[in-house]
C-alpha cells in the first residue's frame, strides 16, 4: 500500500540555519503531497501542498518540490527561527480515490535554538 | 480559514468506561475522518465517513469504536470500553476532494 517515510528526528538547528527534512513516498496512484506542522500543544495545520509532479509548494518561507522521478517531497527553509520549532509531518493523498484520506509519515521534530 | 472544532480538548477516563469525542466539521464538506496519534508516534487513519455511513476503516477501528452524525452537524467517535492503549490524541478532519484536510485541535484521551 501507499506509504510515506521521513527522516528521523529530532533535528536541532541554530537560528538562521538552513533546514532540510527529507520525505519520500511510495504510491501506486497519483498522490497529492502535503506538509503539515504541529506546534507544541496544538493540532495539525497545513503548511504547504503540491498536487502534481514538479509543482512547488511554499508558505512562510518553507518550500517543497514534488519530484516524481525520485518520489520525494523534501521540506526546506533557508533560515529557521525559534518559532519554527514543531513537529513536521509529510503526507500523501491518492487523488484517484477522491476521498481526501491522508497517509502520514512518522513526523520529524525540529528544535531551533537561539 | 474554515474551522473544525473538537470537544473536549482533554478527557481522562477509567479503563472500561465509554467515551464520546465530538467534532463539528466544516458544514459543506462531504467526507469526515478520524485519525489517532499515540504520543510520539505517527498520525494514523481510523475511519472515514461519507453520506452518513462509514466508507472506509482501518484495522485499528474494531468493534469497540463507532462513529455517528447524530444531528447532521456534529460528528462523534465513541469508544465503548476504553483500554489503556486507547490513550492518544484523536483528530477529526474535514477534507475536500483532492485538497487539503482541515484538522481540529484534537482531543487528548487519557485512559487510567
């Protein structure tokens, strides 16, 4: 079945450092890809998305490009802030099924130190 | 931004008791989902609900679980006889087809 694999955390960075969180997927259909963020004590919020190959999703300085050839959707940010400390989840949704069901990766904890 | 509301935010219950978790999804959405996140682990799909019936459920969603939309707006998840391993964060989600899902803030269930 479909699955999502993320790099293990925690990832600890200093403020203004460059961030990459790797995400790869396995899917038999045509997935849409998402990054969700969970701040401490809060629910899941959509960070960005991409619905087809070569699309780039971006929001709040974060970017991720849908790479079909490498089945990847790595999250990047050029300069992280302490306020970016959170758990980041990569997820996919199979567009063929048209139901919006999400399959999540295991989550990567990011800690940004001042 | 559309909002999904869940109540309560935290529920503590004794093992063997029944709990009902409530969600008010986005009104014009057709699918509703429950997900579970055991502390420190991935978010797992439990069940999807469409047109007032279950459309898909995971192996986690056994006979102890049920979902209802009792009054056309609220969407509930019931656990009939809670076990310690049911302790988790439960999220309600309200997606649109092929677009992002909007999640509630979650209910933290603690079974003691």
